[in-house]
C-alpha cells in the first residue's frame, strides 16, 4: 500500500506564504546547501510546497506527495532545483495571484519556465516522474488526474463499489 | 509412482497450460514435477508493487526482475533479453513467475471456430490442423468448467447474428457479465452500422466461484486483478499442487537429454546460483511459453528434424482506433473489456485477406489524457475540466488480424547471455501481404466508426502495427514430420515421450485470444500421457 499520509496539518499549504516571499526558494536552497545528492527530507522545502499549491490550484496537497514529486524531478532532471527556483522568483516578482494569472502572463510564454511548471504539475497529476521503470513513483490513488472523474470512475484497483455498478448509466 | 525415475512426468513451466496439464495428470495418480524458472509470488505483494510502480503502462515492470530468468520487458536484465533483428519490433509479453504470463491478462477465453482448423483446405491459405473442432470440443468444455468461464450461450461467435455457434456440449458455467454503460453504447452504435456486437467469454467470476469473489469492476484485469476474481495461471498451478503435483520454483530448465530410442530421458535445470540438477521422467511436457519452449529445444538440439522449431512465429497484428467521441461515453468503469465484433472473423474473404476481430477496451483513460493535455500546455482549471471532458469521451477499438505461418518469422538463439550463461531469444518478425490486405478493410471500418461516434479528435497512429502478447506457431503442429514439430496430440514427431503444451503449436491464429485452445490442447495431451503411463 502506498504510504501517502493525509496529514492535515503538514499538508495545509499556505499559498500566501509563497506569494509573500518571506523565504525565497533560492535562499532555502542556499541555506540548506541542497543538491540532488544531499536532500533527504521528510518534507519538501516550504516554498516548493507553496509553489506546488500555486501551480495546481490545490491547497490540500499532501506534503509526502509534494516531496516525492520534488525529489523525483531533482533526480530525473539535472538542474531542476535552479529552474524551479527561477520559476518561483519570476512568479513572485510578477506578483501573480494564482495559476490562472500565471497562465495569462508572459511567463507562460517562456518555454523554460513553462516546462518547469508542467514538470511539477505533471508529477503531481500523473503520480510519477519519468516514463519507464527507472522513473520515480509519486502517488497513485491521490494522483490529481483522478480527481476530475472521481464521481464516475474508479482509480484502478481501488473499486469500493458493488459488482455490476458499471451497468448503471452515468448521469450527465 | 515412477520407479527409478524422479517423476512420471516433468512439466517445464508453471503457467496456466503447464498447471492444467499437471493437475490432470496428478489427479490420475501420476507423479508430476513442475519446473519453473521464476519465483513464487503473492497477489497482495504484486498489488503493492503495481500501485507503487512509476509506469502503470508497463505490465511487466512490477513483477520480479531476476538475472537468471528475465521477463520480456521492464528491468535491467529484461530490457535487453528479447532481441529483435527483423523489420518489426516485438517483445511478446512474458513473465517468469509461478503462474506465468496470465498473471496479467484480460482472461478472454474464446473457442476457435471449426473453420479455423481448415484454413488451407477451405480458403487455400496457410495450413490445416491435423485435428478439428470436434476433437477439441470436450476439452474446451472441460477447460471452461475448471476455470469458471463466463459467457453468453446464445451468441453466434462467428459474428453473423445466427444461432449459437460454435456447437457446445455444455453451457458456460457462469452467466454472462452485465455490460457497462460504455459497452451498451458501443454495442448499440456498432449494431447500427450493421455489425453484431457480442459478449467476450472470459474468466472473471460473475458470481462467487470456488473461492473467487465476483468481479468488483476494479478496471485492472490486466495487469493485475487485485481481488483474485479472475482466473489466472497461479490458480491453475495451485490446483495442480492440491492434486499432488510438486512445483520447484527458481529452477531453470536448460537442457533436454535424449537417450535410447530417441526418448527424452532427463531434464537438466539450474538454480539461480548455477547449481545444476539432472531429473528423470517417463514423459516431458514443455509448457514454458511459446518463446522459451523453442529456445529450450534449440539449446538442447531436440525435436527439430523438420527444421521448424522457432519458425512460423505468429501473433495477432493489431491496429488501434483511438478517438475523442462527441458525447460522453465514460470508459474506466467495470472490467477492462467485455465484447466486440466478430463479423469479419470468418468467411470467403479469408481466401484473399486476413480475418479481423474488433474488441472494445474500456480501460481508465486518465493517464493518457493527462499526459496529452500537459504536452499541450494545458494547466490550471482548464486542466481539470479537460481531463473530465476528454476522459469521458475517450474511446479505443482494437482490430486484431490473422497471420499466416511463414518460416522466416522465427526465434533463434542470440549471442547475449543471462547470468546462468544461457542465450537470449532473437526474433525476426514481419507482417505479410495477407495481413496487410486485412488492414485495408480495417481502415475502411475505422472511417465508419468515426461517423458512428461523431468523432471530434483522432488520436494516435491508425496504421502502426501493434503486436499482441499472443504467440503462436513457434513449435508448429502438423501431420507431416518433415514440415512440423508436433503431431495432432502435441507430441514431438521426433521424441515419443516429449509433448508441448503451448499456443506455439498452433498452425493458424484465428483472430481470438489463444489461451482456451491452448488449455484444451494441454488437457487433451495430459489425458493421452495418462493413458500411456
């Protein structure tokens, strides 16, 4: 069973903290001396969690899932730390309120920034980094891609419904 | 008992066919020893491994990876194991664990049609079988009873909308499965085009059956039923063990030893540390997957007087119609597939082009949809909205086509070695004009499907061959020892006590999943051996 604790306290991502910029992502990285090899954290840096919440528009991401996405991306993509820091700085500097504002901004037109954003979003939505067995697991049941259809379809292997449920028509 | 022998019968390979043959012999009081290259595995551990696997589209990766028994894919040893040297890349899905490759399958359990056994004499193509439908019918029925097959007794499985066909001596042991709303809609639209959408017989329990719970619609039959509602090879092996067969896991057969009179007198096998043991038996059954069985025969230099071992390799080359329909369809609810269209499965057209079957999977589309949207740069609220919109409208129809036996499509021994020093299988594979002629008809049908479902977006490549896990022909059956490997009883033409329980013996592919016919042949050959011992 995947160990994705739904820790209400630790998962309460404070988007405003990210936007206030009290601790810049770059500063966090510098202070901790974080490199791809050095990070073995119980939780992702606060700014990463805040950035994940900002980019997905979700305030209830588990810290475990964000940590795994972050670590997976750092392991998979050399320099991801720096690119993520840059993305955070640019969003902060632009004073963007949310992901919709980011999408409408000139920042979304910069391929490097958009690629970094979609990498983090993709890890949290699909629950994995990479596309083969060498990739990194992030989440399964809690992968964000299942939320939009959760009222209709099951996360495969997690059916809690009775035999034959599938014969019922789906209400529009 | 076996006297001075280690066993009456040694079965190489603890998959669904080896398990069924072993059970039949053990029930007759024969001493049966089953050698399996891979380890034992447990469903709950596999489920955990699947859920934590990074790539849910890789059906092999979450199964054990071992240097002495590589899989077809999904690991550092397995990825380079099956080598492709021909025009098409094909690494037929293969697992090496107790239970074998049907740990991950959708459990389609079709009978062949009587005409599938007579392709040459009826249509002038390919080869005839030396046996016919009537020879197999009792064994089809027994295999369905053992496995708890669910099906529709009223369907004409030739796809013509006629009376129930092919003939059955007993009804399906379990009732047909309720169709999902998705399947109901697909069936109605297809029938509107003039096709006859019918049930796919399968091994998901539709009600509690011999300890298996009824299917709960986990939408994960392949790669793993999480609750054991579906019959899988491990269950066949467990039945054999309960009947008295002994299973040795992590035991890699690598040499068949011949003795006086051309009989096989021993099987040599290694444990993962390289320790070799020689085991003797009166009879040997090779049931080690249709890629590994010819490999073992080639390594041993047995059974190949015809030169056909490893040749005539066949599959069901497939084409995919993937779209977004106009209206919500909602795949992702219930089992992964339930039915299809058999209208082009048989008929005079087989004289000039491959038979065709259309199947209708309804697997959860969320991962593919999300990946595609992210590639398009869709984020924010639109991403959630589009996931719901596109997932609801995602559709796939698979066209499975027939193949003819061609000696140049073959398995040979490669130069790479596993950790035991055993060679890898090398595959040369291509699709011929007979199958390509079928693809022309498929393309026309796909256009009709576009109209029926008012397709908004086409996805994927409609003309790219996808090669199924179904492996046939590699130890081909025939009446003539000069051109075939086994006879109609699946007995080696060259070794009277060597039998092959494998879909590799098929001289024709039909267009349906081959496992039931393989199971019927396995039960039948076990009966024959039982009579002779």
